[in-house]
C-alpha cells in the first residue's frame, strides 16, 4: 500500500495550473493547499504562504465564504507560513500557524504552533481521538 500523504507523482505535482481562461469580471480561481476531513466531524482547510507573504483579498474572501457556507460540520482555515526555497518540498506539518478562521472571524494564534500541533488542538477541542498520531 502506498505511503499516505506523500507525493506519488512528482512530475504531475510540479505542473503549473494555468487559470488564465477562467475569469468572470474580477472572479478567478484560487487553490486550496490542503483539506482534511475528520470522518465528517471536523473540516480543516490549509493555506500555505512563504514567510512574510499575505493572502490576497480575493483568496481571503473565498475562504471566508466557503467556511461560512459549511454549516453542518465545524470548519477551520489555517494559514501557515514556511521558509522553504523553491528547490525544497514544503513540510506542511512543520509550517507555522500565523492566523486562522474560526467561529466567523480571522484570529491570530496566542501561542507558537505548527500546523500539526494546531490540528491536534482542534481534534482535542472537538473530542476526536486517534490511536496513532505520528509526530511530523
């Protein structure tokens, strides 16, 4: 069985997605860097940015609207930063949480957390347990 969470087809993953033909006024596609579905009990969206980079206004609004539209399941959007160069893979688990969407608004974390740590906090808040939680 292939290892979960790793890149299996690097050439396909390295292909650039060209959205230039998809525009309606100021509306263009955005991407979601990660999505976790914890058995339909908790959804976590992940947006990765290079250290110091901010989300654009349109992308921020898209995440907000998506989170607001999901009403049956708790949903969070984690914005995490990394300092990996273009020739390195981004280790999402160890990227640093810089802000998150929860309960209808953007918030700044009160403590230093990696993405992995932040997600484990959310699992605890919502009483979701796993027998195997591997360190990143």
